[in-house]
């Protein structure tokens, strides 16, 4: 009996130590798991590039911090292929061989997920072909005349609202191309519904913007979305239209001290850059100042690309004098009116873009960044449009602030003779008229955008400089402008 009792005590003691040991192990594992969880969730690691040009194309500006999970974003064109039959290519993005995303999208690991967001190059990379059979040549820092940003956002929102955007369908699309481990599979699966809800919510917020005339390729309403997303304003009583072409961003040094943006509403290149990053989806908290500064340094002295086709230099020489008489004062470096704003009532061009940014909006913009070293102070309202430099003018087509005139030669016609309708988004170049071929409605299944100059914000009037010249003088002027 004594032996059995001793054995029982030893077993009881052993069991007690076993429980304690198990508890200790669980505590240690819990601490380790909690530590790993905290470390993973604190991760905020952008994908960097040693080469400055690659950084411009794919580097972060901070919009990816709250961006769409990369694998979900990559799967969406297949989940909702009925909403975008041609995939992202159909909206005019530029895809390079060997890259897992088009130019203009950065990646960053945030917590346990890779996220994707727009970067500068999305709206500032153009493609040009000499012929329909030619290979597209990409030009960085140019206006992305072929990119339809409206269609991109519309696709994201409609896909998130679509009945096919389910966890099951999205996971199936993800696993068509990805071989996920157990943890990554769980994390991706758990992130689908929050992503759907966030996109649906943003679609509701921006409904008022998407009731305005379509932007079409190469254009964006820059500041009206601020009124909703940043300032929570009621846009049902605000019907202003701020749609304008993307601007070229090469040679930023040449813009120093001038009034920037189409309406000249700011005189700080730094504020221009940061407001563009905020417009792309960054927030004051997520702005990646270090990497934005790197992009600024690269484009600061970046020269406009030279005209890539043959130039009749004899004819261009005749046009130089005409340019000096009609254009240089407002558009040539050193011109007395360069960088200044001309009232739209005098210029005669469509006033909607300038009217959409009033004094109240300027005051609101100057509240952004309060408490940060970079806070905005230079915004103002104007009554017209700024005179900008014309370097690389051949690649600035279509012309005027709202891209309502397809070619330089058309711009030298009086408004009544300029095209009332034309197609935007095609990248084959019109070497005679200088601009992009604008009478092609579709190619290889991609439909181009019919631009109607009779719609609000699309007016093609005004800027009558040179319209009284003879045909020979106009052609000489156009030839000279290829050399800028």
C-alpha cells in the first residue's frame, strides 16, 4: 500500500510539473507569436530601385501605403474580365517585359501584405509609334496622352461592386498565377472583403465626380476630388468641371519661380509635387518625402525629348522668326510673360478648369499639412491660365489646357475650323500636323475615346495667336516647333 501511495504521489507531482511545463511553453510561444505579429504589422517596406529612371517608373511616393493588396489588384482584371475585356492594356498603361506591373505602379510591404499604388510615371509616361505596325516608344515625364485614368478607377469601383467579386472567385484568380503557402493564403483570403468594402465606399464618395463629362485618355480632374476625399464637401451643389490634360514634368528647374498648374494656382514646385502625390492617393501621414525628393531631383534637369523623326531644317529656319513674333514672349525661356497668368476672358479658351478652383478652394488647400514641415502656403485662385514653356512641344499633344485641339496645325486654325470631334488615346504620330492621329476609332480591339468639344469643359476656342497667318507660314511655324 505504501509503495502504491508513493507512486501515486510521484505521478501527481509529475503531472503537475507537466502542466506547468506546458503552460510555460504556451506562454513562451504566445510571447514569440505576439512579437512576430507586432513585427509583421510594423513592417512598412517600399520596393526600391538603385537606378533613378527605374525609381521614377516604379518607386513609391506613399500612395501604396494604403493601396490595394497587390495579389488582389493583379487578379481583378481576370475576376471582372467582362468589365475590362482587354485587361489593363485597354486603358493605355505601359507594360515592360519582365515587370509584374505596368509603369506607374509602386509596391510596398505593409504589415503582412504587399500593396500597390499609383506613382508619378502613371500619368507622366507617353507612348509614340511612327506607324500602326511600329513598336511603341515610351517617353518618361511626358503627358500620358494614351492613359484613361477614368476607366481605371471606374473599373476598380465597378468590379468591387460586382457579384463576381467574392472571396472564392478572387482566391481562385489569385491562385491561377500564385503558389501561395498556408500563411500567405490565409492572409490574402482575409484581406479580400476589407478591400471590397473600401473600394465600394470610395465609389460612393466619388459618385458626384463620375457624373461629370468623361475625362477620356490623357486627362484628369485634379482638384475636385480633393473637395470630397480631403475636405468632405457636398458636391451635389458644386457642378464645376476641372478636367484638364496631364502636364509634362521634365525640366522642372525651368519652372522654378513660375506659376505652376494650368491655372497658375501655385508658385512652389515642391507643393506641386506633394499635391500631385496626395492626388494619387497618398495622405499627409503616408507621403514618402524621401522618395518624392528623389524623383524631383531626377526630373529637375531632365531635358525634353528631341523630336524623333525627320525635320525640314530649311523650313524650320523660316518658322523661327514667326515663332519669335507670335509665341516667344509668352512661351520661350526669358520671355517677359512666361509663367504669368492670362485671364481666360482675354485668352478665350474654355474657362471651366480655372473656375473650378476658387478662393475658398485655395484657402482649403493651404490648410493641408498643418503641423508638418512641408505644409501648403502657396495656393491661390486665378482667373485664367499660365503661360508655360513649350520645350518638347511635339509631345504635348493634344493642345490647350484641356486637350481640345488634336494637333499644332489645328491650333493655328481659327476655332470654327478646328475639329469639333476627334479621337484621343491613339499613339501613332501625325508628323505633318504634329500631334497624334485623331481619326482612328479603334485598333486591335481597343476603342479610342471620341472627344466632343461641345461638352462643358471641352471647349476648343480661344488662343488665336497665329491663326491669321498664311498656310505656308503656319507650316513653317509647325516645322520650327518640332525643334523645341
